[in-house]
């Protein structure tokens, strides 16, 4: 029998890509989304991409009754919890909103899981939980810390799940720490239209796209005096399709072994901002003017994953390299 998987935030960027990968792998994903940072057309596009009707509930995770109704309507094998606010700078300006939405949403979801006797969850965490880490590449055993309200919401989310595990030793919990997701499904159908985006982009890739399109004059490179080969920040960019496949493997591991795990999802390779500019300019065939600006508060010099545990536990290895990540990010 096809297993139904609840995807909270399933209409968002990573959620929608994971929807396609799960559907391809033989699961039946069901979306719950309040469309606060997702395109209303996404379910229709997912139906087009998968050739199957898209089950989608327009529901806010803070609405416990609505959540109960969704759980009552389906027999879920697991949930993947994407739904959360995710912009670091925004979180510094609106900490309460992040605590309410990210921690409150998880609390409600965990309550619904207990009431409906569902003990499998994949949690979208982030490399942000490593803070400014001395160990590079970063193993999952590195010390954890939070440097902003968004990071705190992810760290506390992981800790809440740790306590749920104590109370429910039979639960199978997957914590996936994403590095820097970029790229798009090759169809171009899963691009978020700018008018649907409520959070202005502060990440490198959306800004590179804006500069290539001419809607932003130039890219500000935040600091060229870091202790890195060219002085600009090094990050572990991972193609969203690889990331989506990581979720499929995590779910399969939970379902077949009923054992919990915490893994990094990255490539293990760090690229600098200047390397990203050059690769993106080559991919779109346009100049990317840039200027060196002061360091951005809270940024770290380098952040890339030790990927050995993900390979050992999930058999996860990335397929896409930098050129494909840039080419697939560019939809003119
Ligand atoms: N950068 C620029 N100019 C820009 C935007 C970014 O130079 O206009 C630089 C940053 O300084 C950094 C690199 O590009 O060196 C990547 O920056 P992003 O904002 O794209 O990503 P971050 O690594 O800062 O943050 C990302 C996610 C967070 C997550 C973190 C965890 O956005 O949600 O990775 O590793 F917490």
C-alpha cells in the first residue's frame, strides 16, 4: 500500500522539491501549508509534474483543530516538517514571530502526532545550529549554539525532539541539518514567483539572479578580509534536488529501521562568494557586477559539511556540482 507522508510547508521551496522526489519514489505526499511564503499555484504545478492529483490542505500549524482534521483525514506513515520562517536578518528584527511560528508550529505538530499516534518525523534543521564552528568540515558531533533567533528556533526544535524521544523511545526521528540549498527543478515549474514572496531575499543565490536580471544594480560582497583563500566567505552549496533526495533516504531509513538519526546534508565542498559569482556569470552568460562591502553582522568565514555520517547512515551522496547548481538556478 502506498504510504502517505505529511509535508508541513510542502508548497515551499524545499518542500515542493521533496514532494516530487517522494512521489517519484512511490510515496503519496500530502501538503499542509498556510501559503505564507509559497505560491498558490504550486499544488497545480506539482500535479502537472507528477501526473497525479496533489493533496493539499490550506492550514496553519498554529491551528490545532485544523491540524487534527488533517490527521483524521489520512493515515500518515510519517511527517516531514518544513514549515518555518527562515530569514536570519528578519528573525533578528522579529524574534517573537520566529519563536511563535517555528517553535509554536513544532509544538502543535508534536501534539497532533501524539494524539494520532504517529511516531515518525523528519525535521528541517540547519547548519546554523553549529554557530561559528572551529571544526571544518563540520561533523554532526560539533558543539551547537545559536547566534540569532532563527538559529535558536532550530536549535530548540532539535532539543524538543530530543526530549520527545526520551518520552517515546519507540519514535523514529530524523534531524537533517541543511547547508546552503540552491538550484531549481529542471522543469522551472517550482520557481517561486516574486509577487508571492513575502520575505525579501537576503541569500546569495537569489541576489545573483536579481543582478543577472538587472533588478539589482550590483552584488555587495560582504567582506573580503576573511581567513579564506580569496578572503570571501566559504559555504557548502547543495542542489535542492540532492537535498530532496536526502529526505527520501531519511524517510526510508526511518520506516525500515525505526532508528533515529541526525545528519548533515551538504556536498562537503566549500565555495567562496567570488567563486559563486564567476560560476553564476558563466552559467547565465551575463556580467555580474559586484562591489566589496563591509562584513555582514553574524556571518562566519567558513561553513561546510563533513558528509561521512550522511553516507554511512543514509547512503547519501550528492550528484550535482557547482555548474549545474548555477545553471539550474537561472531561469531567465
Ligand atoms: N553574501 C554576499 N552578498 C549577499 C548575500 C550573501 O556576499 O548579498 C555572502 C555571505 O556573506 C556568505 C555567503 O554569501 O558568505 C552565503 O550567504 P547566504 O546569505 O546565502 O547564506 P548563509 O550561509 O549566510 O546562511 C544560510 C541560510 C541560513 C542558514 C545558514 C546555515 O540562509 O538560513 O546558511 O549555514 F542558517
